[in-house]
């Protein structure tokens, strides 16, 4: 089962989604050349408990493979240097205590998002 990610390309697009979100949001900063990103997809995002928890979220993905100006702007907005990174929002505000940089196994991932 694949997670229903919606791809986001610009800061403006992201701000609009965050402003109108009914559910909490998880933003996955991802790239094809990012080994840890692939691990997330193959391990953590296939875990049954993770899938269940993430069903409560609006899932966004920022594919920074091509590292365009818009991608750089999105990463700069969150002070990120590259993928993988998971950013969480609730009620229009970032939940900084849930921010994840680098790969997380399912158990650790769940502990963090359930904070």
C-alpha cells in the first residue's frame, strides 16, 4: 500500500495548503538520489502501524531531486540542507518537536509523531 502523497512545488503552494488544512500535515522532503529517503519508502512507510498513524495526516512530498530555485526556497524556509526531512504542521503552525532529519525506523518514527 502506498501513502497518498500530494506533491508540492513552491512555498506559495505549501502556505496555501497549510492555511486551509483540516488535518495535521506531514511534509516529506525527498529525492531520488537520497538513500535514506528510499529507506523511508521501503521500511518505515510500509509499516502497518506507521500507515495507520499517517492516515490521520494530509501527506505532502517535496521532491528536491532537481534542486530548482523553488526547491531551494522550500528548504530554506525550514533551514534544511537536504533530504530526508519530515516537517509536521498542526493548525497552521509547525510542530517543531516532531521534526525529523535523517532516517528513522518505524518504532522511532511513531514515538516522535505521537508526541
